[in-house]
């Protein structure tokens, strides 16, 4: 029987475009120390250190080995985890699994991306697609064109308009402005959003996630240890990982087949008796790489009925004060240190459950929250967190 | 035999490695003043060279700079006899692991002005600086026997 | 707390240059050779559910059984699923520099003979009359006439067929 695992410490950096003042190792260390301080532990209390990043972004390989200087993994167990855009959730899930297995009572898991190390930002990720099939066509088949298609398809199928995406982007900015850790905090107006140029219609420049340098870390502990040491442990209730057959963004449009997001949500909700998603879950931190994706993904996660998400946005339901807050941190369109972006979703959801999110704490009482990760060849991860151990 | 299809796939990407505030101070002193700095962890009683912002043992933030000697001891070494595109020099040449006087950790660097046959562990060595520094580790060209 | 970091810090530039050799494997090898020698696109089938596997591969993702050595020709013409005018080209990972693009549009193609949801692919689209572009229209490939290598780049680009 698996043991229960809880998040007992959360830490992250102040995310920025560029951090030339620190090395990669020092950047990681900022988050690690913040998480240890939050857990009121020292590195001596940690038994195992897990680690994640997308090393193409830095061109520094075997980061897990030499990053021990920052993670505190020196002479401890642990390994690196890399699953693309989902790296952050996979690493968090792996930490929970390491505790649930009974092998460790305290696991520290850290993830980072220092995108200012790459001259062309995220471009080295072009190494990810299959060289025979899609790598050559990245300029066209990259994220931007598919998120544009998410927008056109979403509008055509649901009756949403361009203004609804602008509302989602404004909501993200309002949230980010209340989150001191967020990267883009722009004090946007509707006018400013609608002036943002189209990269590809209907995808505006402001609708795409930025390139960010930042790190995030969690301390995960076993039930016995968490109950003893933590005032407000946040419990891993369940998690799910789903892959899709098709390599690349073609998987967005399975044309009549179920997406990995829908499949993951179906598994997670049925396994945990979640019948009314907006009642049984009180908030979500989702991996929305572009503004249009927040509308579409939210429906795939059943936060709204099909075609209903834009109506929720219209009435402010997804705001910090709303009936079902989505990404009160500002989300991925405001902060995207890619290898740790998904871990920030878990960290932020945990802070909301604890009631420790500060200025961007949602008004709704959060007993259960969901965090999601999303990766390049259509890979979905969902983590269900709860306030009480039941 | 069926023809196997194998495709050459080069990968080229440009990066810039941030040395950070601590690294910048270290490389600036090395470049401009030919001075070698280390960093002390007061809790662990260790002097790190190259200097680092954090002690990897206790995770304390470090800011106690120490000036190190440009002389040290050869801890171990190897002589490279084969040629590869990644090799920085024509063989034969020698790499040494050097602990500078006043430091507790070692760095790997070239050994120069020395007959590979006569290198021995425990040998005393001294840094030879590049005439005009550029702000990277090769501002020390190599270490030579004293 | 945010933005504005002074640029006084040292950065050390470095370039990663590597050469990999990518083995297509027996299934894709057949695809590559048909493309190179006969300008044809081929796919294989699942012996159980009979669905087409495109790109060709060793197993059926739905049934998890080994694919049959049963080949069908698909495309190379097809239906335009999606198109987008290209803004800034990306970086070609082979050179580390900006990629030279053979056309000004990108597209997603559903090749003839492959059911929707069972495989499509990305390519370039050369467009004369952008106002006539619409999703669902027919597209045909323009092949390289010489020095084909067996990759999708043996097709220079697709062109829309106006009715």
C-alpha cells in the first residue's frame, strides 16, 4: 500500500527575462533555500534530491551532476527528470512517488530554466521533434501557429470572439500584478491588449508565453513526518500522466479523437469521485502556453461545459475573486521558465490551499486544487492536491 | 541486404554562459589584476576555488573573499597522447589537478613548460598568466613547475 | 524587484556543434526510399483494426499489436487542414542560424487515403492568391527533381489547387 505524501515547503525565484547576476547553479539555489526555509528545514534533513530542467535551453548538459552545488544533492540520493514542458510536474510527481514508495521520508525537488543562456531563446528546443517528420517544419509548425489555430477553432466552434481572449489576457495580467514572483507584470488595459500585434491571426504577441529565467522547489514529506513538522501540509491526493500517439502539435487537433487533456481529466475525476468539477475542485493552476489555450484547455479539463468557458470568463468567474479561479498566479503567459513552469503550477496550487498566496490568494476556500502540466508531443499531467488527509 | 536509411543530423546552437556576480568578481580580478580569489565558508572551514556563492555542504550564502597564492601543489595529472577534435591542444600535453596554497578544493588546468616525463604528484607549480586578460579561465595559460 | 538587470556581468559565449546520425528504422526506411525513388508517400496498416499508420511505424497505438508488413500508397496530394502565414522564421537547428524558408505559408496536410485523426503532417505552402485560401481545399506537392534524400524536404512545398 502506497504511503501518503505532502508538500511541506514551497520556494521560487523572482522570475525575470534575464538573470546575468547568477549562474544556473546559484539560480537553482535561490529556490532550494526558499523551499527549505518555508519548510523550516535544513539540507541535512533531506534524504533525496530530485531535479529537472530542459538542458537544450542552456546548452549545459548533465545539469543534475554539477547542479549539486545548488540543489544540495551532495552525497544524497536522487536523479534528474526531463520530460519536456511537463518536466516540472513530472519531477513533483516523482517526489511524491519517492515518498509514497516508503523509501524516503523527505524529498527535495527542484527545477529551473535559465533562458537568457540561449542566444535564440527557446530555439534550441528545435532539437526535440523527429528530424524526419517535423523538425524541418518548425518555423511553421511551431507553437505559435498551433495556438493561432486553437483560437480560430475555438471561436468557430463556440461563438467566442477575440475580445474573450483579450479578457483572459487581462485577467492573467491582473493576477500577475498581484504576484511578486511573476515575470510579466504589465498593468495592461483592454486597449493595450488589442493593440498588441498579431503574430498569426488571432494570436497576438501578448498571448504567447515569455522566455523566463527562474527556478522553483518543493519539499515533499511522508505522512508521519509531515504531520510532525508542518503546520499546513498539502496532500498529494492523486496524479495522472497521459501520452498521445502523435508527435508534435498535430496532437492538438486529433479531429474526432479524444485529447490527452480530456483523457487525463476523465481518469483523474472518475478515480477520485469528482462528479461536479467546479464544486469538488475549488481552483486550478493550468499550463496554458498561450491565452487561447486557457479557453480551450479549460474545457478539455471540464472546468466548463463545451463552449462555455468564454461565458465564465465574461462574468469574471476565473478571476482571483471568482467562483472558479484559474491561474491566480498569472499563469504561463506571464511566467515561463520552461523546465520549471509546470512545477510552479503545483507550488502555486499548494500555496492557495495553505492560504499563503498573499495578494493573489483566491477568495474561495480551497480544499482541493488541481495543477496541470503540458508537453510538446502532447503529454498531459494532472496533480490533485488537498488540504485534508482523507 | 535492404538499404538502411541513416541521416546525418548536425546540431548547432549558440549560448552564453552567465558567470554571475561572484564569477564576475573572480574573472574581473583575474583579468585586470592577475589576482586569484577564493571564497571561505566559515561554517565548514573550507576555502573554495573557484569561488562560489553557496556552500554545497551547508547551503550557506558565502561572501568571505580570500586572496589565494598563484602557487600550489599538483594533486594528480595525466598526459594526453591522442588527437581528437575536442582536444584543446596538440598532443602530447598534460592536464593537472592543482590545489592552490590557501584553497581546499582543486581545479583542473594545463601543465606547461614541463617535460611530461618529469611531472610528478606533489610537485610545486605556479600560474602563468596571459599577457592581456579576457575574463575567462584561460587568463591563466597553464601552471609550470617551480 | 522585476526587470532591469545591469549588464555588468560577464557572460561566456559558447557554441554547441554536434553531429548525430538518425536511423530511420525499417518502417520509415521504406517510406524514405519510396519518397526518394518514386515520389510516393506510403503507410502501413494495423492487422487488427486495419487502421492506417501514418507515418509508418512498428506498432498500432490503438491496439498495441505489431504492424503488418502491408503497405498502401497515400497522398501525396491531400486536404488543407490548416494554414498560417509565416512571420519571423525560426532557427534551423542544423546551422544555428535563421532558417531559409521555401514558401511564405505553413500548413497542415491530411493526405489522401488517411482518415482524419489517423495522421497528418506539416509542410510549406506556396500561395499565389491568399484571398482564395480556405481550410478543406485540395493541395498538391511540388517535388524536388534531383538529389532527393528521402526526407519530407524532397517535397519543396505544397500548392493549393484553386477550383
